[in-house]
C-alpha cells in the first residue's frame, strides 16, 4: 500500500552524512510503497531492501478514488 511521507524527523537524520540527509529529505511529500510493518509498528520503506523507517504518524494513507456508479 502506498503512503505519502509527511516528514523526515530530526531523530532519523541527526547523525547522518549530509548526502544521506538530503536523500531522505527528498522523500518528504512523495508517495512510496510500504515494504514492511515491523513488530514495533514502524513503517519501512526502500527499493527492495528496507532503507528507512518512520512512525505511522509521519506518513499519510492515500485516499482511494471511488468510482461513482449511477
């Protein structure tokens, strides 16, 4: 299920190199598929391999577009 990344928190980026911070910050506002939900409720993202995780409050589910049937 894809979700919108609302924010990349400082707690995720505080010890990372600038390049990695920029890479993570570039995901803010984008839509990404969820790779995994772990046992702690963290939502994992990446391209095949888990790359980073966020709390559920840091992402937003996309509203499905329903078809109007008349």
